[in-house]
């Protein structure tokens, strides 16, 4: 459990940092961050705080879809935007095309690793992922159609509000799926098989002979 909690918290913090890197690169961000940027421009609220507010609003959309949030859902709402805002506050301006592309690549990779960490912890989906699965369960849409419809709508609204759409948006869309698919089996926490080792201080007992030299006793099993 301790390891799962560490994976969850580290993953969510890293996710927010990765999103901050893509914002700092200024080459385009993922659809939900485009929307957060657009709202931030018109409201004056920091983009990271807007991400938290959006997460809460999206989770409320779960109610008619009959989805139930988990610990990971609530932690996602509280931590991703907060981490993103804190990193943006200390991230210096990046100039030059090559440094900006490098920062974009670092951000996308950080988001992929973060996704593997927090999803592998098994504490439930984030609010946006839960929205996709809720639409699939409620209306029978395939997940690609649910995700595509929502993200295109979010992207269009964010772009109309002034969010940053560019080569980074396309790079994120094309690379994040394969990268998360690669990271998930590497970072997922697998349960330890039952019986693979004896409890500490209690080694397995195998064949042994009694003190009179008679035939070996049957194997003694270590019941837990």
C-alpha cells in the first residue's frame, strides 16, 4: 500500500510538471490544457488552478453517467493543477526553437511516465479518463469515439478562447498513447504471488528425517 501511494502522489505531481513544461515550451499543448489556458486568459486565474477547477467540474459530470470516483480521482483533482502551477511559477522563460522543442519533448515524456505511475497504482481513473469510460458505459460508444468527441470539443473551445494550439498539440496527440502503453507494464505495481517466499524468520520446511533414522516425514507446508 505504501508503494502504491508513493506511485500515485509522485505520478500526479510529475504529470502536472510535464504539463507545465509543455506550456512553457509555447508550441502547443494537449486539448484539456488548451481549454485551461483559454479560461485562464479570460479569468486571470493561474492555468494550474484552472486545471484543478476543470477537474472538479468534469467529476461532477460523472453523476448522470453513474460513475464512482476513487481516491485517485480526488487526488488527481487536487495535485495535478497544483503541481503545474508551482512549476510554472519557477520555470524561466525559454527562448530559441531547439530549447523549446526539447522542453516540449521532456514534458510529453514526463506525462507518459507519470501516467504509468499513477494508473499503475490502481487507485482509480482521473476525472477526464472517467468521463470517457462513463460515456462508453452509458451510451455504448467505443472509447475512441468518446475520447475523440470530447477532446475535439474541448480543443475547439479552448482555441476559441485563446489557448495555445500548435505542433506541440499534434505531437502530444500522436505520441502520448504509445508512450503510456510502453510505460504501463514497466511501472505497474504487480501483486506478489502468494507462496513465493516464507514470512521473515520462518523458512520453508522441507523433507527431514526423524532422530531415529526412519523414513522422511512428508513435506511440511507453511500455512499462512
